[in-house]
């Protein structure tokens, strides 16, 4: 049997046996151990150094035939084995895409002492585990995962990256399903090709997918690394009717997202925006119906700029807004003005409908620089309350309309609905919460802006996805009156009161242990865990750097234990696996560190 195993491996890769350096000591002694087991024990032993001179571990045999050079990868992915700990992550072996279940790994070794069982345990990707406190971790894929041409971007690198994420214990990935890419060729002409390829690849690696229905423009906001505008035919409609998009008091138009003021008007080639979004989601549901509920486990419905339920009150493009400016109200397109006028007339205060607040200042001012947002400003008057109830109410109604449609489309598929709410934490310590008000969250010292949103989501059993989970108050500039921690606490109370689930994201790209530790703390509460999932922003080269990868693996392990595992600050011995990108030009023979690394070249 031992000879057969050796011949099998040699047949698969003639170089593989010559790459295996076996340490002939510390052989486990147990009656159940036979030569076959010893062979595989050595094969997976930590003292072994296995250098793969091809891509067979990460890429299927079909892909190998098309792999021509190292340029197909953004770098070389490297796994390094480090000193083990009593409880540690173990990557599931998946040579040639073989998916081995936990039972298949452990059952041949029944009767082994516990220490040896630990060496062979595999990670589970199930959403439902006996550990109810587990918080599954997802990772956001790059914004340009699908190209402008509609194809999967760098598929071989993506294949390798997904396997690395799986080996780290990550539950799955999140991807933006861009309206501007899928329906760019014309109304109801959908191209799902790139996403089909991605979904199949995600399934192959045993991962889950969170699909974001991204009805907004990519570009012009924090973290936007590429530009994906709205569909060209939609931009043509905007050109002919600029009031279709959000407009500020100065008449500045924002092409990030269609104004909610025309939700129910046929302004897009005879269809309303809600109808367009619904047709898009219905086409997605039909295309991926065999994957919904098993591979595609969540549909995050885009409800505004950056996919968030908010107004584009703080646009960064062209330097319009800078942190920590209060932003501006976005209610000056003709459709929003008509709605405001009707609301004012209905209350018997016709003059209130002529315009938005005249004393609300400009994008980069502070609350005390304005008449509306200052400590005892207009926000706390009868007019201020009327305006904010209308402005925030329109936003909640917008979310309700789209989610009502999404619920009808995805009910019974097994996929969970979710919606994203922005973590606007600057000026949170002031009375008016100015930056939240301009974004549409009527959250002041006298009003809870998040409970109405949570109750709306509860109608559809949708998850509230919230950002800034990694931020701490003491890290913020004092003059900005920030309190991300206070904001997260308030949102926690809102979702608990409404009976909806809370998921989290980090607002900024951070890879340090301090940020992970804050997320870990955020995931807990006095009554147990609060987060049903956490999505890390974002997969890129930096994530795969050695130290950053160690931090991620430790974090995933901690969240899998319900946050009970204390995250190490900088202890290399706490994890036995990391992935890093190596400069191909610097790869030289003998450059690997002895028996510590497994490298894909």
C-alpha cells in the first residue's frame, strides 16, 4: 500500500517525491498506526518542507494546461508552517480540488489519542454549528473582480487566493455585482458571464458568497480603487434629465446613484428605478437559482451610494467634501422638491416646502458654524423636526420599496437578505449629529435615527450590515467629536429592539491586531454575541503579506470560537499558516527557509 501511494503521487507530479524532506524522528507510536498512515503522517508532518514546482495545489488540472507564466499571478503565494499551539488552525488538503469532509478525515483514526486527532482535524464551512457563538468571517473581493468586458479578472490568481482563504478558515467572500457592468449593453440585456465563473470557483473551494446588488457607481468615495459608472444607457437618460440624480443646494449633480425622488416615475426608458432594480434582481435569481441558499447565502441589496441606505451627503470626488465636514442635504432635484412641497402643504405650512434649510451651511463646515446644526440650532425647532422627519422618512421608504421587491424575488431561495447602513461617527458627540442628519439618519439627542431603519428591515427578516466595527474612540481626532464605539452601541440596541440580526464590516483597510481586537469586542455583548457575520475589507496583496496574514488567521480562529480566544499582539507561535506574496524576480534556488515553507511558484 505504501508503494502504491508513492507511485500515485509520482504519477501526479514526478517532482513531488524529490521535494519531500521527512524528519525521521518523533514517529507516533500507537497500535493502530500502519505503514500507510505513517506515509501520510510524514506527508503532512510539520517538519516536512514541500515545494511545489507547479501550481497543482491551487489550480485544477484544466487550469494547469493554460498556465503559461508567473505573470498570471500578482505574486507568489507562500504558505509557511510555524510552531504549533495546543489549539490551532489546520488547512484542509484539497489536491486536485478534492473536498474532504471532517468525517472522512477523522474516522480512519478512531482510537487515536487526542493529540494526534488534533493534527488531522479539518475546518468546517457550515453556517450551522454546535457552537452557537461562532461568528463566520467573510472577505470582500476586489472592486474589479469582474472586468469592464464582463469577464473574471485574473482567474488564476483568484483561484489561488480563494484556496488560501479557505485554508485560513474563512467562511466565504463578498462581491459587488455591478449594475454598470451587467446591464451596460442596454435595458434588460444582462451579461452574467464573469459572475458565473466566480460563483463556480467559489463553490469549487467550498466557500460561501455574499452577493451585493450594486446599483451605484464605483469611484469617488473612500476605498474606491477603480471606476465603474452606471450603465451607459442610464447616463444618457441622466444627460437628458439631470434631475434624475441627487442635487445639492448649489445645483451640483451627483451621478453616483439615481435620486429616490423618482422611485416611482418611469424616467429610465419607460421603467421606474424600482422596476429596473427589480428586473435586474429577478434576472440574477433566474441565472443563479441553483446556487442560491447553498453557495450564494446572502443577497445584500444596494440602497444608495456605496450600496448604503443613505444620501450622498459627503462626496469625496473632486475634493467636494473632506473629513470631518458636516456634508449637505441632497433634496434639490425637482422630484425631491415636489415631494417636500407636498409634505409641507399637507401639514398646513406651505412656506416650509419652498426649499431645504437655508442655514445648514456647506460640506466642510462644523456644526457650530451653522444656524441649523449648532447646539441650539434650527434642527431642534418645529420646522427642523418637520424637515428631518420628511428627509429621513423618504430614505426609509426608499429602502422599504426595494427590499419589498427583493423579498418577493428571493423568498424561498434560501438566501438571506441584508442591507448596509453607513457608520457616520463624526460629530456624533454633538447634540445635532450634523453629519448623520445630512446623510438621512434622523439621529439627534432627542431622536433615534436607527430604530426606524431596523424596524423596516425586520419586515423582511433582513440583516442590518453596519460599518466602522474596527474603530475606537481614542483613535479619532478630538476636534471631529467622533464616537464610533458609541454609534455601534446605539445600533446594537436598535437591532435588538427591532428583532433583526446585525452583521459588521470594517470601514477602512486595517490589518493590525488592534483593529481585529476591537471587532472581536464588538461581536460580543452582555447577553452573548451580537454579530451574525463579519465581512473583512478587503482582499488584496497587503492581506497576503506575512504578518497581515497571521493576524487574519488568528482573527478568524478567534471569531470561530465566539471571540473567546484572546488575540495575540505579535506572537509568531500563535498560528501555523500564512500566505505571502513573494517578488518573483527575487526567488532564487535555496532561498526558502529550510523546512518551514510551502511555496506556490
